[in-house]
């Protein structure tokens, strides 16, 4: 499995643009952003901060879409540009606007210390230590043995196990682990048998669906929670899970029916369970810490400790006991944390300058289908772009629109678009889990397209109807 991932990484690097061409494209995109800001300033009556923020938004959108520079580098560029152009800490005269005070530059640095960053950090640390001591392999192996030896039971077991791990650790890590474990099941499925496709597809799709279940399951969730918190709308860990549970269950049922209907083995197959290897004292300690952390997350309404503060508990326990070394701590996905911070900063800048309202006012808000249109746009864009990027671009604007739409709760928009971003999985490039599954050579692009479109469209309408009902009956 590691060789396959390395092979995929090597191919990706070979396909990257030469450095000179990337630099030229980078400066070209920056120039497009500058021109966008200039056109906004020259052709409208909006104040200069709106024009500056327009240029930043356009530049960020193109950079995130093309990934000419890494996603986290774009986030840092956003924060830096906002500090200079909107905060003007140097008090330069050519950036000052009569009658409009500069925004304190600390406002754009604040997302780097946002509670959602610490929540995700705790999730990363839990996942890294769990993988290190083999807890993930033991639990997933044991769970797969529980479901039985028939092909139907194996498919259900893979979906359930992948979903459970996708709730707590990164979808990419979950997929890599489950692809390896499922290899022992595939050994009992004849080469070229369609059921091999069904088992393999179940992993990336279940990982993405499972990621919807918790605020730490995927970056779009964290972005939605963070942006809602900025508007004074708090969604705690348990509330998020209660809201998402019915939706996730329905989507998993759709996924199972789809894969079983399309790839049902004839004649029936009997498989051999995965060998479960026991773990020692370190594994037991990790399980105890993990259990305490999850219980604290689920009961924050009782004890009053915020989820982000609870996330420090495993960080303290694992670093203080040496289970997480300095080198391992340095290998945490810090880039993802900066990507999330960049998304929060972008939303902050759009809100503080009023650009979000400008964009919302330019959309056909009078259309009764505007919410469904935004959901569909997010699903489509997320198919070709990073889900994180999609969430960053759409959620702030949609939340601003929600304030101007009658009968639309701001949670409807924020959580709905987080789900849409997480449901965009119709291409091998749509998500890292898809790319890993594609690298096994068991699947083709057509497999992702035909199945991913069905899952995405079902998620679109099920989410829309479900959230509409929650809003209609005043349940949130």
C-alpha cells in the first residue's frame, strides 16, 4: 500500500508545472486580483476596503482552484494582504480612506488562535498516536471479524468500520488504513470480479460520509463551526452529531444499496476475517484517553468545558508521557490548520468590509430555488476543487445570504454547504481518499463518476429536504 501511495505521489510530482511557469501563473493570478479590485473601485461606489477585499477574494479563489502554490501558502497570503491593505498597521496615507477607520490588524491574526484550530489539533494528535500504537488496526480488524464471512456482511463491515474511523481521524488516513486491511478480504475475491470494485469504492465514500458526523471529521465542518461561532451561533460537539446522525445514516444506507446492487457477487462469496493483533499497555492508555476525550466532547453542555479546551487533554497526556515525540509532533498536519485559519480570515475580512453583503445582494435572492442553487454550485465546484477550498469560498457568502432570505436559518446554509463540500466525490481527484483508492488499480474513473454522481445527487436532495424540515419545524 505504501508503495502505491509513493507511486501516486511520484506521478503527481511529475505532472506538476515547471517552477518558472508556476511563478508566472502565480503573478498572473495576483495581477487578475489587483485588476478585479481596481475595476470594483473604478466602476462602483463601494468604499476602498470592499475593492481591496474583492481583489483578495479573487486572488485566493484562483490560487486555491489551481493550487499554483500550496493551499496553506494561499491562506498566509490572505492574512498578510488583509493586514496590509485593510489593517494598515503602518498607517500609510495612500491606504487610508477618509471617514473609514482601518480594521485592527489583530482581527486577521485571530483566526490562527481560533478555538476550532485547537479542536482540530486535538483530533490530529489523537489520530497520530492511535496509529502509532496500532489501536486503529486492532479495532478495525476486530470489528471486521464481527460482521461475518458473507460478501454482504463484509461490505457492511467495511462501510461501518470506515465510517467510524472517518468520524475521528482524517479521511485520508482512514482510507489508507482500510485499504490495507481490506486487502486480506480482497484476496478471497477472484481477480476481475466486480465485487472487488464494490469493496474498494466503499472505503473512500464511507470515509467522506463518516467525516460529516463530527466537527473534527473534515475541514469543511470546522470552517462551518468557526464561521457560525463568529456570528454568535454556537454548535457544540454533541449538537453537531445529533443533527448529522440521521443524515449520515441515510447516506450510508444509500451507499450500501448502491454498491450491493451494482456489485453483488454471483454466485455468493465467503470471505476470511482479518487477523486481529492485540496491543499492549500503550494501546490501552490511548483507548482510555480517547474514551475520556470523546465523553467530554459529548457532554460539554453538562460540564461547560468547550470542545476546543477538551481537545487539549489528549495533547497534554500524549506529549507529557512521551507517546508523541517532538519529531512526531512536528509531523502533525500543520498545513491543514493554516488552511482552516485562512478560510476563517477570509470570511472575517468579507464580513468586516461588507463584501459578503455586496455579493449576496448581487445574487437572485428572489428565486425560491436560490438555496438549492447554492447547494448545487457547491457540490459541482467541490468535485473539481479541494473540498476545503470549496467550503472556504461558499460558506461565508451563503451565510450572508441567509440573513436576507426569509425562512432560511443561517445554520441551514453553513451546515448544508459543509455537507455538500464533503459529498463531492465524483472524480478520482475530488478527494485524497478517492485518489488513494484509485491508486489500487481496482477502479477506473468511470467507477467514481457513475457512483459518485449518484451519492452526490442523493446527498444534495436529502440534505436540502432534511435541513428544510429542521427549519420549518423550528428544531434549530
